[in-house]
């Protein structure tokens, strides 16, 4: 018979202890500089927009060959499997 490390009565208290520790850890991580995690979008969205614009301006435009390839991939080919009746 396999040996048990914890008794049956100890498991709920261990689960509660681990759950409380994880909750405390994630709450502390979610409140950087006292900002709630949902409010972070107020900062993240403008930063994302600025980074997107800067990267678009700094990187070169794709070649005509690459643009044609992407346009060709987007055009569906073959027979229609599910047509409207």
C-alpha cells in the first residue's frame, strides 16, 4: 500500500493555505504602482498605438513581390463547400 504524506484531514487546510498564498501573490503582482489591473489598459492602449506607429515608420515597406504573394494568399481558390441555398 502506498504511503501518504498528508492525512486526509490535512488536505483542506493545505489547499486553503496554498490558495491564500497564490491569491496574495497575484494581488500583489496585479497592483504595480497602486494601479488596478483593469486600469492598466488606460496606459497600455496608447503605448501600443505609439509603438505600432513607430515600428511602421522605421521598418521598410514590403516589396511588390511580397505584397502580391499576400494578396494571392487572401484570394480563395477551389470549389465552394458550403453554399447558401
